[in-house]
C-alpha cells in the first residue's frame, strides 16, 4: 500500500461532524397509575385483587428484580381509612376496641401472590406475611424487566376467616419507599435503585 504523507494526503476540509453520544445506565421507575376503587370481598375469598403498580425499565439494559416488600394496612368500618394505625401495632387509641384477631393481618391474609401484566405468577410459591403482620415480602425472584418495557406488579391474596365480631374490615397495600422496598440489579450485577412515587 502507498504510504501516507502527514498533512498532505489526508486533509480535513472542515470540522468533523458526529452525533452526540449519551451515556445511560439501567433504571427502574415505579408509579401507581390508578388508585383502586372500593370493592367488596367475603371472608374466605381466593385470589382477591389488592392493587397494581407500574414498573418501567429505563433506556439501557435489563433490570432483574430479586425482591419486593409491600406494606399491608387495615382497619374496621368505624374509622375512615388512614385513621387507625397499621394492624399489628396496637398502640393507637383508636385500636382499643379492636380484638386481637383484628389487630393481626396474619389472621386475615392466608397467602399472597404476585402477578405480572400478562397474568403470569411471578413468585414460585405463595408468600405469607412477616410475623409483625404488616410486611408482605416477595423474595427469591428473578423477574426481568427489559429496557423501555413497562410491567405491572399485581398483588392478590387469599382472605382468611378469623373469628371476629366485625362485620366489615378495610384493607390496603402500599410501597412506602420504592428505593428500599425493591431490590434490583442490572446486567452487570450492579444495584439499580428504583425511583418514582407509588402513592
């Protein structure tokens, strides 16, 4: 091949033009797109629907979720939702009239399940509440959410039949802090901290 002579054989005629390059990393954004309306279930109901949360992958790479921790709440029909503290606490003055069974969500939730947007169960087996009766942890997951893909975390539970004089009970579920409640990694095994507002 012919040798190139510096500054004579290759001469730019102007500024070199190129495209801007954007460095991006894997991300996971959580939203609560629709606040669920009231719906009635009876004691002993199977796969009662609780709530759905949207999980959106970022621009770069697949995110793998290994665990999601939800908070479960409840109270009797005497008070508006939010006035009574989380079941299992038992320290609020409003809790005084509740029975022991009423104060423990373990008495009400026999098992819970996590489903994706396609209705496929994400966790291998049903999950039960933590001993405190307030925390529902789905762990041991390998739930992959691709780049620019939006998935759905849909929680369903089997309602128990505790002995109680209450004719009505109200239940709710929440991700109080998505950055702590969701454990996820990118394709290199690096931690991906979820962001967003799930309220």
